[in-house]
C-alpha cells in the first residue's frame, strides 16, 4: 500500500484553484510542507508538495498560512526532473486524504482573556 504520513510546517501560504472535471468545478489547494527526518547529525529537512481536493481544499486555504503545523496522510508519488543546474532531481508529492491542523487558532480566533475569576477556575 502506498501511503505517507507526515508532520511539518507550510513553507508558504496555500494556493486555492478551481479545476473543471467534466461539467463539475472542483477546488484544489496546493502547498509545500517542510518535514524533518533523521536524528542527530543525520537530520535533514524534506520538502513535500501537497494537494488537497474539494471541501477540504477550501478549509486548508481558509485556515492555513505559512508556518502552520499540519499532519497529512495520503498516497505519495515521486517525479523525476532536471534542476536549475541540469542535474537529476526528484520531487515528492502527496495527495492528501486527511489534513489535521496542529497549530493553535490565530489570535483573532482565540477567546479574549477574562478578568472573571470564576471562569478561570
């Protein structure tokens, strides 16, 4: 089974687009996640391109921003290409089945602090 589970942070704001499939218009959201791998001196950062479809795409575009921490699961594909220097390289892409938002809500969405001691207890 081809399934990848990653936890990482968005490297830029997500991009929401609509694509036509027959007579239907379907939302797709694209972003890149930086995920750390390895331990100690062998630690490195992997960059994974992610695409999310339909209603979940709209939620990602609305609530995620550069730096947001996410957990993503879905099938992965690897694409080979030549980089800017003409050398062979590979790109990892994940079609997300599920996206879990791990960052706290933005300050504007959080409840204002209360001076009422009963609420604090």
